[in-house]
């Protein structure tokens, strides 16, 4: 599949993705990409976030490919439990661990537990071994549980602007290879 043959749904995490974030750059660069909009990026509500993602998956005119970051990964996994048959693939980056989410009072506790059912579509989980929002093995274990391929990003922090991943060319290349195999 080519990226132009899919509706690419960009799913940011807590606080959204600022203009220099790799998600925002991909959204501008990929002609069929659009951001899943949330009513409140600063006080995430699981039911609202999952409904927004589900609405955009249902309205996709082409196969839906999810590109999620951080808390967006967790919300996407919740939505996939209901609409997995409408999703062609998911590129899931820097999922936060349950332990971290429990400690964040602004995050709706209904995001937990994190869904770990095997996904009915191809997926990649990208994780970092020094992510401040996850221990080193969390993303790898999550990938194994959901049947996704794991990509070890090395010492890449939270794979966001703060960790030096504005353009993130390695991620763009990995995503292009992933979509080509769908």
C-alpha cells in the first residue's frame, strides 16, 4: 500500500503535538493524513478520546492507518478493541506505562488497564530504553502482547521534540516501510 491509499489518522498524546513534533510534520507532509481532534488535550477523558478516534476511523474513506504517540497509543488500543476490522495498521510510538499513568492526576484513570488483546491488523510499537514515561521493557512487552513488531529506538527519550525528535527521519523511514507492506 502507498500512504496516499490510506486515511492516516494522527493521534497525539497528552497536551497534543506541537508544530515541531514529528507527528505534526508528518501530518503536513502526508496528503491523506489528518489529526484526530480532542476536546481537551490537557485533561484527557478516555471515553471522549476513544470516541473521537472511533468517529474518525468510521468516517475513513480509505483503509485507516493509525499513527499514535504516547497516551494516544493507549487511546488507540481502546478504540481498536471495537473497530479493529476497519483498521489497516497502526504505528504506535512511545506508549506510557501503567505505573506512570497511575501517577498522573490529570489523566483519566479509565485509560487503565491498558488493552493487551492481540490486534487483528499489523502494528509496530516503537519504544526507547530511556523513556521517562515508561521503563525500558514496557513497550517491548506491550508489543509482544498485542502481536506487534517492536522497534527499539535506543536512547531516544520520549521520542518527541524535547528528546530531539522533531523531524525524526528514522521514524519516517520505518513508517514508509510499514505502510508499503500493508
